[in-house]
C-alpha cells in the first residue's frame, strides 16, 4: 500500500495529518549492475526454484535503483558530510552485518578475513580471486527475503569494487524456504498464534521436534505444522521405524547373545548402501536439500527393518546360529552408521548410540568389531498419546488474541 493512496491519512500515534515534502537520499545504482547480476544468477543454477524465479523476475522487470538512506532519528549513521540527520536503510546495513560479524569472528580466531570474504572467480573477482577457494557461504531465510540476498547484498558488494581484498565473495547458496503455517493458519506472534520453542523444548524430545520440522519443512512448497501430524510421525517414523530397529537389534544381542556383537562377515550389498549413503546424503546436506537427505537416511532405516525381518533371527537363533549372527552383525553395522548419517538431524539420539558403540561422528563408514560388548539399550523415543495433539491445539486456541 503506497502512502499517497490513503485517503485522509493520519499518524496512528499523534493523529496529525500526513504531509509530503522533498528530501534527498543516497541511492545504490543497481540498474548499472544488470549484466553482473544476470551473470551471477546464471552461475547459480542449483539455487532453490523460488530463489531463481524471484531473482530472474526482478532482473527481467528492470532493476531499479534503491534508496539506502532514510530520514529517521534512529539507526546507523551515514558516514558522509551533509547527511548527519539521516540513517542507513535497515536492509542495507542488515545484510552488510554478515561481513561485520564475520570480521569480528576472523579476528577472534586469527583467520585472515580475505580467506572468508575475498572474491573468487566470477562477478566481483579482483586481484585476490581464488583466495577463499575453500569458503562456501550459505544464506538461510524465508522466500520474502530472497531479493535482499540475491540482489541487494550482491549489488552492495559488487558496487564496492575490488579495492579491498580484491572484491568480495558473493552468496553461494540461497536456502530460501516457502511459508510455514500453524494448524492451517498464518503464524502471528502479535495474536499469539505461534509455537514458542521455550514452551515445548522441555515437554518433547528435541530430536522429535527437529525431525518433524526438517521432514515437514517448507523447502519446495508451503507446509503446515500440525500437532496431529507431529504425533503421528513421531510414533510411526521415529519410534516405529528408527527407534524400533535400534531397540530390537540391540535388545536381541543383550537377551540372546551375551551382549556382544556376534561373529559374522559384512554383507556386501549392505556395505555398498552404507558407503553410497555417505556420499549422497553428504552432498544433499551441503546443497541445502535437507528434506531429501533425511528421507534418504530413513530409506536406510526402512531397509534395515526389512533386512531384520527377512533374516528372522528369532527363528534362526535356534535353527541356524551362523545365519542369525550374520543378520544381527550387519544390523549393528547399519545402526552405527545411521547414528553418524542422522547426527546432523537427530544429534541427541545419535550421541547416545555413538556412546554405546564408542565411535566418533566423523563423516565416514564405521565398523563395529566382532565381540564388542554393547550396554543394555535405552529407549530413544517415547510414544506420544493422540491426546497430546488435542491438548496443544486447545492451548493454542485459548492463548490466541484478536
């Protein structure tokens, strides 16, 4: 809504009528950077679809210069004579805060700033091109903030030129999410229609919350946070699939095999799957495709349950001890590696399993030796009663304000 279209506009605080006047502001000439920004966009075809579409639309419609100062009495001062009564536009100084914060961190850790923010090949590169070949910048935000990270920030960095550290490193990965609603309504903190982390973190397993928010995250489309679905996915996927696979395998060892990993050889098919998973899941995490990476990890969980069921160790422990040992041995290998593969998503349960197996979280295939003694397993995830969803929705409705 443009202010000049409001009929009889008045200040909501003092009631005075709106008055128009002339003012002078400083502008960022984005229009002069069209070719550089177009090249920049074309070099990042792996961005999420919304980031590519939003940025392309802005460029195709014709980039407009942006005023980066405001007539305000609060904010960051403008370091230019004659502009002492103005402040820098918040979305100009906000995004440059990435550089300020990074500079402080580099100083604290004795890291040359150029290694983190010096320009590499492409738009903005200068004399130090390639100095930060190992740096990769991720910008995580909602889709309404895409232009600030793909147009405004790159324009500010490009416009600065190459005088300092040969130019600046432009954003690499734009992790721009779609919208998330709550029980099919728009989230509103002012109306108290929201789920507050401080209110739920003590009532629910943090891994259960992390799992649902990632598995149900709005990466490719708008999604909804539903307490009913949260309960169902906790019970069916975390508890019913992953937790069940871990518990029945380790409980079997405790109950029937003296608490030690039985003697057997690694299943070649399973080892190929595990090895491939580290590469595939790792790349998807690095590219910001967390939904797909988590689903791939749980595909291994589902495979593990099928492998356990097809091996029927509850039968073979009496009929064929060698076959029984092979089934359990290979399930142990899979569980140990799942603990590492799932650590980025489920760090608390993964830490428990790694503790049982005495393994670290380095991103590589793990192997648990024959005879390794496993402590009596603990429950990783608790079943949630369906009434939980009803109670949480009722609480939402009771706290909502108009």
